[in-house]
C-alpha cells in the first residue's frame, strides 16, 4: 500500500512516497519552500512540483494547515485569506491529474501517532499536539479521529490566541530559554485541562525532541509523552488519510 504523502507547512512543503504496510518512507523527503505570500495558485504549483519530483502516478494524500471539511478550507489559518472556502482537494487534483485527499495537517500528524506511535492502542480521549509555526492538535476517542479540533486557536488574551503566545516559532523568534518558554506553553496545557481530561497528551512537531527540557514546567496530572513519529508524522498521516482512495 504505497501513497505519496505531502505535508504542507508554513515554511516548507515536503513529500515522499510512504509504504503504509512496512511503515517506512520510500526515499528521502523532498522539500520546497512554501511560497510567500501563501496564495492558492503559488502553493498548488509548489505542491505539484513536489509530486512531479517523484514522477508519481498514484494516490496523493495532503496534510494542509487549516480547518478542512470534505476537502474544503473552512478557515485560512496562517495562509492567505483567499484560501477561505476553496475546494482544496479538487484544486490540487485538477493540477496534477491524480486522486487527492486533503486533511488538516495536525489531524494527519495525530493519525500517524495513533497508528504507529505511542498512541497506538490507547483507549479513551487522547490529544496530539503539534508544536511548530503554530500549535496544531488532533483529538481521538478510542483511536477514532474527531477532526478539526483547533485547540491552538483558543483565546488567551484579548485579540491573542494561545498559539501566538506559546508556539515553537515564538520561542525561536524571541530567543527564549526552555524554562521561560515552558512556562508559556504550560498556559496552553492548563487551558486544555480546563476543557478536557484526556488519558494522554502526545507532543509532536519540532518541539517534541526537546520535551525533556521543558516537561518539568508543565503543571498537570495528565500523562505527557513525546511523539514517536516526530517530524515524519505529517507525511505519514497525510498518506494514512488517503487510504480510502485505494479501495
């Protein structure tokens, strides 16, 4: 079962074929910079270049950084506002001439971790958190995805979402120590704890490899673990989300 997985991020668009039975990439990830401004035509053209690089003729799964419902962008997230309301799957499919499935990028990362990572077999409520340019989240109950839970968009202060206060990009742009940033990210954990009591919180994205540096500042009784799939999660999950197109 081989699907080309494409992970569309705020800074880069990465893709590689994935063997979902062997749980491995079929090559090294190919990456292009996300065009700026992040407008539809430019981004779709860049996705097409990633597909062309692999000379791919099969199914393509895309993880996309905004709320996606049945392939349509219901929000624009950190992208250009012109994405709002566009049928993203059809746009990409028409450009590359291949069947395409599009899901939210954080949902994609969560799928990978629940299928192949530390979330596998965990019952009850599990929340996966992808920390990068923003804060993405995937919510699962008994292993089933509840799509488009944008926990990073929770209000923190007036006109400020929690992801604008405590994402990895905020830490890097401001040169914060893990102690200072960990106390900020703890605000996110506290908000999650106020509205839910998951069995497990899984930390993914670029901040997952440094969890030992800041977990001591996260004040919660909820178990927190680093994602096993880490930066591979977006591509693997995008491919997982497109499995139904093979049937």
